[in-house]
């Protein structure tokens, strides 16, 4: 089962077996959070559609839908959303 960074740090703090295992910090420092991912997507979303590239297997209609969705994402207020 995969652990979140928070769960891993909690295990290190509470487990005598991990008390002096500093490799845990390398793992945590290597991870990125949702806020960095969202910021990156929003930073590049504005350039979507500014150049044309043919992608084999993607129709013009599908391409337009993808571009439209990314434009909506770029203009969305800050935060995380769950779509059902």
C-alpha cells in the first residue's frame, strides 16, 4: 500500500525502527504536492491552442474539447475540485 508523505513522516516519528533513518527525508523531499501540480498545469494551460500540432489518433473535435477543458482549468479559481 502506498503512503502519503505525511503518513511516512508520522511512521518515522513514532516507530523506533525508523528513528534514525534519514533516507525517509530524501523520499519526502523528492515528492511534489497537488498545489505544485495545479500551479504547473495552470501556467501552461494558457498556451494550449497557440500552436497546432497533429497528433495521430486525435480528431479535430476531440482536440477542441481538450483545449476547451484546459482553458476552463486555467480560468478556474484556486483550489482542488472533485467532479462526480
